[in-house]
């Protein structure tokens, strides 16, 4: 049974990955990423007239933030501002990934949304190819490597048994938390794709540093990946530090020695990555708007929701860990190969770190699926061989593998189907409050604002409308995001009271916060008419206010400029 994870020599690190294997990984990675594009293509194809599809189907809140950063880079900014708050800030946030996407967005006909999806697809392919390469570290058997690839690319848990179209955080995590899994991350978020690729790069470089002499070159490579990851998605370095640190403890416990070589490589990598981490810490300590965002609670759900969310992956991973563990103590020279213990140690430490008492603990789980799926892939390969022997048909090996991985992929398939059904039946994304198809007149108003207002313009909308305002205008919105807008609930109430209130209430808000433009779309108009609050009396339309001057109108959407002299 353990033969499939054997290598000719004691260390599987020495077993080369052939060109045909790389071609296999690239070819199928392209297919997987093409699959993730299908829901977007379907919803785009069915886009109604007089509507705009911003190519978002999941988590409009965060996608709106990413689009805002890309828009700033597109407009020529090297350093970014938080465009979801009017609070004072220095505008010195550097994010190299979104900066690069902003430059890419300048390509004709591509735009902000197109650049984001290009980044998602490209780094999704890179991630899956690196998954194959990591699997090759732990087995020389090509079929097992392929099972690791597919298990990582497609597997999830049993959340499909508890499925609902309107997600809540009280369901298994494979229903709603994409960063906890590979496929939903590839489908929903280019930021997750590039971050997973860098995480894999760090782990692979550190492993290869142990095998090559001089290993410091690979350690520098790990540090370079860490330097980028520290800037792009700093949370993931905490996850990797816990996983790799725990892994380095193993030789100290089992062999009663310090792994000085591996420890030295880790120190070199950490020193190279340190500037990005220190910069983010300094930025957190000195920029209140950024600190408020980091300290917004995103807490890890109950453990049982992870156990259900990973489902059959857990017993499969335990089986795979047993196979690796047994081989770790049966090397050809009689010495244990403790590097095979990395995946199980990573899986345990990666889940444990997600429960540390910090506000952003849920974000620390990204990367956990990789070691679990790697171990499960080893077990899947052995089950397939066992099934082949039972039926006595060699040709059944791959069909059995396809059936097993297909059963592990049910939640991910439902992910795609749910988003398309929700878009076409209810017209909303997974948040339940943001539209899939935006009123074209609203988008036109945002675009007009970006072309005809000064860079320091501040726009007031109802909050659900504000999430896309920075992306299409490059201007700041008073309230538009539950985490990026400090005191969001208070500002949500203030913006609602503005549209429902009398002239004095409106004047006070505009003057107090220096708001310079006000949007009136059908959503805001419904607040003015009292439709959104039964029993209230209609209030004066914005067009009758002497301190508001109409500057843009398209259909039922109007944009007003605040006349400061009339306040």
C-alpha cells in the first residue's frame, strides 16, 4: 500500500517532475480556471438592457474595495487611499498586486473588472501548478501526484447537505467561506489566488533549500515570496509562521536535536520578508482608518462547522498522514525522513492558528485546505488502487478516482449553481443586498463624477449603492462598506436619515462632513417617498433643496452638487 508514495532514493525531493507532468498540470489548471469563469460568462450573456454587470457574483463588499484600489492605480496613483470613508488619512497605502492590476486595466477594453479577472485566472493557474509541484515533493508516483492535484483543486466537505441559497455564517464553512478552500478561492477572488501561489512558493522554496547546497539561494526565494505576501495578504504569513514553526519543532522532539540547517533557512527567509511585515505593522499603528479596518471582527466559526466543511477530507487526510508517517521512519539508510511530516503538522497548526484571540482570526485559515487535500489525495490514490484490485480491471483506476473526487466536489459545484440561480432569480449577489446587474444610469452617474469632479470630491449615497461608487468614479463615498467605513452603522443611519429627513437634517449632515455631491437613484428616491419605512410621510425631493444643484441626470438617476454658499 505504501509503494505508491515510495521514491527510488530515500528523499522524494530528489525525484524530478517531468516536462509531461508540468504540461499535465498546466493544461488541467487552465481547464479548472475556465470552469470558474462559466458562471460569470452566463450572467454576463444574460445581462439585461440598461444594466451593467460588474463581473461580481460573490461578496460584493470586498470586491468593491479591490476594484477601488485598482481604479486608483488605473488613474495614476502609486499609493492608495481608503475611498469608503471621509475620515482624515495620509493616502500612503502600497499594495503591489492591485497596483499591477491597475496598470493592466489601462489596456483598451479591459478595464478594472477585466484586469481583476485576468489576475484571478493567471494566478489561479500558477497556484494549481504549484500544488502539483508540492505533491511531487512527497511522492514519486505520477498517479498519486495527479490525485493530489485534483483533490486540492476540487474538494470540499458536506456543506451541500445543509445548503441554502442565502448564506449565513452558521452553516458549514464550505457553503460560505471561500478562503478556507482552494476551488472557491480560485472562483471568487484573485487576491486569494496570488496569495495561495505565494504561500506555496514559500513552502516549496524552504523544502528545496533543505535539499540543495547551497540552500540559502532557495531560502532567499522563500523570502522574496514572503516579502510580496507580507504586502499583499499579511495574514497568511501568520498562518505559515505557525505551520513552519511547528514543523521545525518535530526534529527537536523526535530526534532531540535542533534542525539548525532548516532553522537557518527559515531565519534568512524571515529577514528578507521582514520589511513588508514591519511596514504593515507601522502602517497599522499610525493610520487610524487602516487600524479600524483590521480590528473589525471577522471571527472564526465553531469547530464543528469546519469539521463539516472539510467533511470526508479529514478521515482521508488522517489515512494519508499515516502513510507518510510510516514511510518517514523506514528510509533506506535507516534514518527517519521527518520532512514527510510537514503536511500533517501544517494541517493541525493551520487550523489551530485560526482560533487565536485576534479580531481577524477567520482570515488566518487560508492555506489550511492545501495540506488537508494533499494528504487526502494520497489516500484517494490508494483507495483507487484498492478498488482496481477488487474489480480486477486496470482500466478502472481513473474512473474510480473521478468518482471519488466528484463526490468530494459536490459543494463546489453547488457554489457555482447557487450564484447563477441567485443572480437570475433574485438579481442579487451572495451578500443578498447588492445587485448583480446595476442600473446603468447609476454607473453613468459615477463615471460622470469621476470625469467632472475634483479628486477630493465626497459623494453621499445610500450605503448599499456606495460599494461600487469608488470603482467607477475614483472618488470617495461617505458610507459604502461595513468594514472599510469606520462607524459604519452610525453612518448608515445618517445617510438614511438624510434622504428621509427635512432640510435642516440634510444641511447639518452635508456641512458637518464636507459632502460635495449627492446621488439620487431609485433606491434613494424610495427612501424619500417613505416606501422603505411604512407610516412615514413623504419628504421634499432633493431637487427642491436650494443648497443642491443638479449637475447630471440620466433617466431616474440624478447627481447633485452641494452649493456651500447656500448651506
